[in-house]
């Protein structure tokens, strides 16, 4: 199997989970880059997988509702005919929680299950892995 190199050096794939740990400010450009990397992994693997977005190291978020809606729509289109997958957001601020919650609401129902938490242990249980894998 090939490998997708994260252009920003904060992504990895192991145990069937894509890990994304961005740093800096969450901007529209950064969000597009993250989603491009996500879609490249999907194309390479040929099947859906679970995702952990670790947003604890973000220094702030500059995302409009319209941009979050665009990202959610793009994500829905990319997995519309696939088996279910889980998308987990590990957050450390109310603002990051709110941004992830907007995404969760826009995804709605279907084959993408979105979970948001301040607690890594909770997300490890949802993903069915040992908490140490997420560290």
C-alpha cells in the first residue's frame, strides 16, 4: 500500500484510523488542506476509515459558517455510498467545540457518525481502541 504524505506534517494513519493534529489557526485554507489529505487517503485505501481530529493544539479558529457547511457537504459527497465511519473531534476550547458541533449538525445523519469530546478516553472508547493509541 502507498502512503499519503501530509503536506503540513500533522497527519498519520494507523490501526484503521486517520489521525489529524493541526496546529496554528484553523483557517479556510488549512481546512481545505486537511480535507484534501483526507480525500487522498480515501482514494489510496479504497474504503472508508475512522478519523480523529485532535484540535487541542489550535491557537484559534477563523472559520465561517458557510465554510463549515461547504466542508460538511464535500465530506458527505465523498462517502455517500460507503459503509458507516466515525469522525471524532478532540477539543480543548468552547470555540473549537462549537465549530465541531456546527459540522456535526450539518453532517446530519447517515453513514458519518460525528463525536465531539474534551476527553480522549471517551473518544478511544467510541473508536474501539486503547487510549494510548490516540496519544
